[in-house]
């Protein structure tokens, strides 16, 4: 059963790469909701903690990597919000 979790984890985690690449390349996060993304990143962190505490490697590793990728997008979004307020 663990292999099923690993495959699911790989697919859902890798699915973030195109979005991260696009955001880094264009620096455009206008269409991303800050509130939703903050909740998403917090949810991913909580899933990673859960996976760690439950000793569930697929859940822990997938959410740790997803956190890293989604955090990059969150940084760009926060920078965009800060720049808009500055203008």
C-alpha cells in the first residue's frame, strides 16, 4: 500500500512545478488569491506535521516538498501585495 501513497505523493507534488516555474518566470501572481494560498500553505504544513507524527513517509515527504514549492509562490504573492500597497 505504501507504493500507492508514494505514487500519489509524487504526482500531486510534481504538479506544482509548472506553476512555480511560471510564477518565477513571469513574477505574476495577480490571479492567485492571497487568502486561499495562505490557507493552502498552512494546510500543507499541518499535513507534513501529521505525516511526521504518524510516521507516514509518503504524507510527510510529499507535503514537505509541496510546502517548499508553494512557499516560493507565496513569497512572490506577498511581494506583489506589498508592491501594490506601496503604489
